[in-house]
C-alpha cells in the first residue's frame, strides 16, 4: 500500500486551499431576531425559569440598541464582502491564543 491509500494528499495539479474561493456563494447574514432567538434557545438547557426570563429581557434590550447598530454594520459589510465574517474570525482566533 502507498501513503496515498491512508490519507488524502494533493497532487501538484490540485487547486490550492483558497484558489477557488471565488466560486463559493456569498456567506448569508442571519437576521438579528434569528441570531438572538438561536442564542436564547442555546441557554434553555442551562437556565432556571427566572434566569431565562432575565435573559429574555437582556436580549430584548440588546436588540433594541446595541444589537440593531451592530446588525447594521454587519449588513453593510455583507453587501461589500463575500465572506463578511472571515476577517473577524481570523483576528479573534489570533488574539485568543
């Protein structure tokens, strides 16, 4: 058996990692409501009834002010960039180490 039988190895003719990124569709931007609802649903297994009630209040307050502002920034970015999250993820991952 050859090494290629055990793992995937690119040949010189294969495209490089990011060579065909331009062919991928634009990354969709979820709505603020959808994002906040998903966040709330992720809290449910861990929170008591009173904690979840308070979390809902905090989420609604966030959506009304900071969330709306941040969503507008992301919407502008999503209109001008195909992958609106990659630079933020890259920067965060480098600072998190």
